[in-house]
C-alpha cells in the first residue's frame, strides 16, 4: 500500500486576471458533470487521482548465456489517469525508455496526452494537463497535474487554476518472463544475439493522493 501524506492547500487570490479569457469555441474547454458538483468544488473537496490499466513491458537482448551480457533493450509504461476534479476526462499516459537495465529511474518527466476534444454540453468547463515520473526499482510513480476550472460565480474572474503533485509506491505484481533463444547461436557467432527476454506485467489500478495543492483565482 502507498504511504501518502495529507495534502496541503495553498490558495492565492488575485485582483487582476492574468490569464486570457477563453470562449466556448476554444478547443481547451471540456465538459464536466459529476452529480451536480462543479470542477472547483471537486478540486477543493476529496481530490484524488486514479491510475487505471497501468502496464509495464520490457525486452532485453543478450549476447551470450551470461545474464550480465545485455546489449540492448526497450521498455514501456502506459496507463489511464482520471482527476476527480474533472471525472469526465480520461488522460492517456505513455512512455518508452532504452536505458539499461531498469529503464525507468525516476529522473525523467514524461508528458501525458491531453484529453480528446469534446464539445461542451454545460457551462461547467475545465481543462488539464499531466506528466509523470516512474522508478522501476522502487516502484515509485510521481504525478504532476495542472488544471483550470471556468465555473466561478463571479463573472469577472470565473477561472481558478490548480497545480498539484503527488506520488505513491506500487508493486508491479504478477509479471511473466519469456526467453526466446536463437537456435543458430554459438560462441563463435559474435554477431548474433543469444536470446531475447520479454517481460509483461499484469495491469494495475491504484489511487494517488496529491500531497500539495496550489490554486490561483
């Protein structure tokens, strides 16, 4: 299970709106519907992020029988991300790495794909972006999200922008390892790979609680 601290909320109220006003024709707008609650209300109360269908796969090429004799490899991480502030939006996250041999070391930030364009159906509108880091050795996944809610009661400053980060540690759980040996390999054939090893891990679903939240209205 993850060890997560209670989120800390910082709110900054500005008297001058520094962000440009967006129209309903803007492609940044999204619809929002969650039991009548607005994006801003969801952001301030019970905020959480759900990671679903988290998949890890990798492939390693060995030059000989020695497990340390790895010549190349490639791994991927993919998952879907839902922000409880905007539950109608599904963000797709995907990354690849060829850094041997753990591939993901928690030192690189990967950008997630923005939600697909949809037509607004209510006046409760929002937009968001997300990025992540992953450390395969420790199982730590870190998320960074930025989102804006355009549902404020004051028409002069209808937008509240949020930034938050959070992390949790997961176990990759059940993984299958398949070795595909080269039947034509011999110690004399230096130019051929001895085997390719494939690893596929079962999908995971888990929650991440933001440990720090900032908002600007």
